[in-house]
C-alpha cells in the first residue's frame, strides 16, 4: 500500500476509534448514572438527592462524550477529507454541539459557564457527582 493511502487509512481508523469511544462514554455514562442514582436513593432514601445525582452524572457523561465526538469530527475534517463542504458541515456540527454543551452545563450547574470561578470538563462533573453521592466514603 502506498504511503498516502496508508496514512488516510490509519486516520480513518483513529476517527472510528474516537467515535466509538465517544459513544461508549455516553452508554457507560447512562448506566453509571442510573447505578449511582439508585445507590444514592437506596442508601439515603432521598429521591431528590438521587435525581440530582442522576442528572449531574448523566449530564457530565454527555459532556465528556460530546468532547470526544467533536475531536473525532475535527480529525475527520482536517486530516481525512479536508473539503470545503466537510469544513462547513464540521462548523455546523461544532455549533450544535457547543450549544448543547452550554445548555447542559447551565442545566447541571444552574449558572452560566463563564460565571463560575472554576471551569469544569465532563469528567470533573462526573467526579463531583460521585463525591456528592457518597460512593467514595465507603
């Protein structure tokens, strides 16, 4: 196989792996959020706390998954098929995902992202939800 063809094939594999990781984060995050919420509800008996844990954990998983999916889209557009149509499509995808990320962060935190003292990624939102659920105390 010639070098440019091999290069493109490797990049396509990397993009597929990134997409798979992004989807896996979403699916695992869904089950982890449900597990954590049920555990919180069972141990505390507080449905409101369990719902808050579910919402924060699932929101964090969605944020983390979106970050990985955007990375895959960037690699696909910049390295694999850098056409003007693909760049335009990427721009629309990034705008939509950015809007979703901001909406989720506002929903999770209850405040605008730029008004918080510390910025948080999807992974830190999940870690915060785990701490709040009391799972690390046992």
